[in-house]
C-alpha cells in the first residue's frame, strides 16, 4: 500500500512512518514528489491489510493510505508521478530530450569500434552501444570479446566522451561489467532472469532493461520492479520487438507500448528498431515512428562495413545511413515534444494524494 504524507509532513513524521512500516515486517520505499512524499509499504500482508492500513492512516503527518491495485508498485506512476530522469555522465534520459544510442552489435576490434564510435559521436549520438558478452542463439556463433571488449569500450569512451552501454548475461559478471559500463544492459533473453535482475538492482549504474520476446508489459514492469526493489531506481525500458506470427521482420516492434508505458510508469522508454526488425532498411522509419510515439530515445546498431559484421550485419546501419537518421529525428522529436508533457499530466491525473484510485 502507499502511505501518502501530507504536504506539510515533517521529516520526523516521515521517518516515524518508515520505522512503523519496517516494524510490521514490510519494506519501506520513499518517493519524493514535487508536492508530497509517498511511502510504499511492500511485502506480503495477507489478511492484515485492513488493520495495517488503518494503523498507518492514524500516524501523524499521514494524509491517506491507498491500496496498490497494480502488481507493479515502485515502477508505477501512482508511486512516482513525475518522470524519472536517468543521468548517465551528464546525459539525461527521460527529461523530455532525445537520446540516441548507437554502435556495433558486437565489439569486434579496436579499429571497428573506434571508427564507429567516432562517426556516431560526430553525428550526434549521446551513448555508445557495443556487446562484449553476446547472447547468441548458436553456441558456434561469435560470442563476443568479453573483458577485452569491455576494455575497448572504456577506451572508446575516453576518445569520444560518449558513455557506454553493454550487456551483462549472468549475476557473476555484474560487478565486472559495471566497472566498465555506464549503463548495464539486461537483454531480451534475460528479462525474467530474476537473480540477474536482483544483482543489477544492487549496483550503482543505470540498467537498460530490454523487453523479452514474449514478455507482456506487465511481466516487463514486474522485472523492472525486481531491479528497483533491490535498490536501483535508475531503470530505462527498451522496447525491442516481440515475437508474433509475422516472419518478414525478425520481431514486431510494439509501438503502442511506448505511450502505454509513459502512462503506467515513470521510467524512461527507448526503442530498438534494429533487433525489432532485423533489417536495416526498416530501421529509419521505425526510429522516426518510435520518436513520434514519444520514446525518450532509440538504440540502433551501426557498423562501418555491415557485410563484414560478426553479428547482426543485416540490421546494422552504415555510417551514412546513421547520419541520415540523425538529421531527421530532431525535427520529429520537436514536433511531438508536447506528448511527453502530456504523459506527465496523465501521471498527476492519477490523483496520488486524492485518497482514491
Ligand atoms: C543486443 O542489444 O545486443 C541484443 C542482443 O539485443 P536483445 O537482447 O534485444 O536481443
Ligand atoms: Mn545485435
């Protein structure tokens, strides 16, 4: 349940409510909004629910106590009406600006990575992507350069100033990847790897959480909930296509998820048209469509010579194609900027503090 504090509640009253929640064997998570503090009391309450709600409601400084009707709590707009802004070395994701992340599917060599990194930085990308540990469908395919790939990404960051995002595949690798990466990616195949989600929930780096091929929006938000409830509030959701009956495209980009997520959650949302379509000629229209739908950014695969790529060459943009997209997205983003502010309004319209949902 959410304990909504009165706008005039004192720090002592807020702390007393949190201690009370803990003494009932529940976890207390605080959200500081512009007007008021909301404290989520989370855990299995069973039949004690009503008794607890009236006890919390009677504490000094409490304005109201509302049951949380959705299964996802910390990720919900009800808990945190304002948009979460994830700050990655000064790049702000979720503040209404547009963040394009770009780079190769896999880090293959110093030359390939640096050539790509410099070109995407010059074209206006704000984050460099590149896989070092690669989740490949076949065990015989290129598996990534591992630690060497992480080191090259760190060097590319030094050269270009771009923060880097790279995937982590297992809990035991989380500390290593987090040492090099600025954003740690959890891939589609691991969206429901709960031990991995809890492990990335314990680090101090933002997490890019991709949607699983067959993940519903609710399952995806529950996965984000694992990360947040483990202590990491900086989650970026990435819609990367879901598996449908269609086979012309690798996956189907669920564009409706973008405005829906902005309604349901305060977390930033980006789209990945490269993995969604599997075809480079479809990436441009779907980057533009994702941005038009209100995405906070896009992540795309770029390779100086896609025909030589060790993974995902078919969907990798050439450097020229990437530059062309960068010239087009700005005006589209500017034209739909108001979508973003509307989604914030819809969050306030959920009436946190009004006592009813
Ligand atoms: C990737 O971004 O490198 C990747 C493997 O993507 P996904 O997990 O979406 O398939
Ligand atoms: Mn790829």
